[in-house]
């Protein structure tokens, strides 16, 4: 019988405080979620550098697995332009192909409701599929 491989994901604050450092201490890699706008993406190089410095200080390899574009709105030109710029010449961390769209259904799904499946909770406009695709892409990236 094949035992499934598990990948624990720990959501840490974006600051490099004690909680985040403890999460990084036990990690082999990390993901940077970002909204595709100027202010949200501005600090990505600093995050990668600080994690690299921390990684060196504890003599453990912690790799940037990638940047996940979240809360994407196709009708917002800034989101389209910022996503394009994020994908160009990225040397510090790759950008995941999967994009998570902005959706009230996703936010509402976090609220406890004793009914239905994740697909029913996330809605039927592709939100469930976006997370499923991101999980598959994450798995491919980690296993390669």
C-alpha cells in the first residue's frame, strides 16, 4: 500500500517576527501570496532576501517555491499589468501559473457551514478549480 505524501502548509504573518521565523525554521520552502498591485508586490525582493539571510544564519536551505497571485481581477488593468511584470525576468522567486481570482465565495467559505462540499462552498465560477490547480502545481514543483 502506497502512503500518500503530505505537505503541511503553515500560514504565517508577512513580518519576520518570531511566529514567521519559527514557521520558516521547520520549512524547506515557502510561498509568497500577493495581490497583483504595486504596494502588495513591492516587498517581494525584500522578503526573499530576508528569508535567504535567515536560511544562511541557521545553516538550512529554505527555497522560495514561488509567488501565488491572489485576489486577481481580470477587469482591473493594474492587475493584468502587474501580473505580466511579475512573470518577466523573475530571478528571486518563480511565479505560479495558477491565479486565484477575487471572489466573495472564497472568503465566505472560511465561515463554518455544516453543509455541502468545498466546491459548493467556493462556488461554481472556477474558484474550486483554481485551488485544485494550485495544489497540483505546488505538488509538481515540490516533487521535481
